[in-house]
C-alpha cells in the first residue's frame, strides 16, 4: 500500500496543474474571506487616512479591479507563452524526456498559479463590490490585499523571466537532472557499505535461476507497458499466503509485452491455482505508459546520457556539454562506490527464499552511463580523453573487484574503438598515456 501511495503522490507532483489549481482555490477563498471581513468588521464611519480615500468611491474600486484583472490575465498569457517557448527549445536541444523536469519546476507552477489566482480574486471582488452598499461598507481589506497581490505578481514576473533564462542553459539543465539523480540514488541505495558485512545465508539451491526454470511455473504479463515499481510488501504477503517462492526476470524501467514471460514461481507444498497466482502477482506490478524514476536508478542516468548524445550530434556539436554530463555521471558512480546495493532476495523467518528480484548491478549502471557516450563520442578526442580521465578518478576510489572490473571493461572498450578511428600518432600517444595510468591503478587494486 505504501508503494502505491508514493506512486500516486509521484503522479500528482509531476502534473503541472496542481499548484495553479490550488492557487485558484486559494484566490477564491481569499476573496470570500475579505468580503466577509469587510462586510462584518468594517463600517463606513471608520476614519481612514487620506491615502485610502480612493477606496470610498465605487467607480474607482471597480476601475481598479477591472484594470487589474485585465492586466494580470495578459501577463499570465505572456508567461504561458514564454513557458511553452522554453519547453520547445528544451525539447529540441536536450530531448523530449527532459520536459518532465520543466514540468516539475515548482517556481513556474507557482508563478502561473499566482497570476490566475489573482485574476480570479479580481473577478470575484468585482462581483462582490457591485452588491456592496457603499453607504455603510468600504472594501478596505479587499483592496489592500489586491494591492499586495499586484505587487507580489510584479516581482514574480521579473523573477520568472530571470528563472526561465537561467533554466534553459545547458549547465542548469544538467545540474537539475544531477540533483534528481543524487536524491534518487540516496533513496534507492541508502546504506553505507560496511566492509565486514557478511553475505546473507539462504536455504536455496546454488543456481536459483536454473532451479526456477526447470521446476517452476511460468508467470506471464497480463498487459503491456513500462514496469514503474514493484509493490514489494504486497508481493511478499502473496508469497506467504500461497506458500510459494517467486523469481522475477524483469526490473523497474523495462518495457513489458503482454503475454511475455516475467517470472517463475515454485510451490512448496500442495500445488496452488496457477492462474490465481499469476493474477495476484500481476496485480502487484505497477505498469504505466512511460518509465518513471520511482524504483529505477537508471532513469536519471539515461536523461544525462541523452543530453550528452544530443550535444555530440552533428547538428549541435557541443562536446563541452557532453563533458559536463560525463563529470556528473562519474560523480554519481563514485557515490555508488560507497553504497550498499539493496539485497534482491527476500526470505521468511526460517531463511527460505520467498522472492528474488532482478538486481541492478554496478556494472550495469556503469554501462548505462558510458556505453552510448563512448560509442557516439569516439570521433571527438576531447570526449574520449575525458572518459579515460573520469575512469582514472573512479579507479582511485574503487573498493571491490566488481568496481575495478567494470572500470577496466570500459577502458578496454574505449581503446578498442579508437584503434579503428585512424588517429594521428600524437592523439594515440595521449590515449595510451591515460590507459597506462589507469592500468597501473587497476593492477594495484586487483
């Protein structure tokens, strides 16, 4: 249930209309509240400073409200146009998947929400003042709040233009994606690596996958889409209730085709209803039309890779942006070197296997980070050298054989691809130099 609640909250937060909708409700509520306060608390006989005598004239009040509503609506339209233009530019330069980050920008939502909320406030106050008996009541509070809202909206307009100008810059886009990636990795890999940690002892066969394939019952997908998340607690409860063990062949972020094989399950005692088990397992998979970062650590990695690949395309030809992406990817891989990957195996109290998920591995994340950049950037020597330099930095902080093997694999692939590029002797020597430095470190680690 917790997974589904978090999934629902993630869907809500990714919608651009949430804050504007709340702003509309807030604007309407504020209009009714101020009307009530003006009607019940303030009377005509209260003496106001000369500065506020403007509010004693019904024609002046209606003119102020009309002009404010018209102006705010026009500004909201301009802001919306600026937002659409920035989204179009971002889609062309950084890729359509980066639009999600612009949609999640709370400041853009807040600005548009304030504009339309103030517009609704003016419209409602315009209706209220037409029914006011100005012989007895002066809408003092309503007008003061309106002036404050106008002042706030003018400030937000200036900040909004500055924010848009900054947010569409390559460094800002890369920084925003990197922040999301760091937060995601810290959530999915929360524990620091413990050097003396012992592996979990399970009562299981030595080759789990082969055992499940030979003796297990297949589970087929009941619909197509991207696997966004597992409801792990519900799946474990399903395994306990039916006394079965499940081995999944899929992981979050993968696209599932209807009727494709997604898992095997083994029954421990009496044979259960296979169709019922299949339905129960499928019911605990959250599948949608698009991939999400909810349980997929490679989601934000692919976003950074996409920015780098577009920067390396002939139409843009911006290797410095690609180098910035490599720096961020290397930083996050270094973060993972100090983290414990979550255990993909779940057991009962007696140590018997209940469920095994398809794991995310360090080598898989390194390949997702560098494979495409290495391939598309092989024609740019600066990108190739920077990849080797980044691998060199990672090799210095590598702690396990898996990490050194993944780094060595990438370095060998870089050198292998560069041999077929016909580089000059000077360029080849530069690549050999960094490969030699990297090999010295890796040999010490092995």
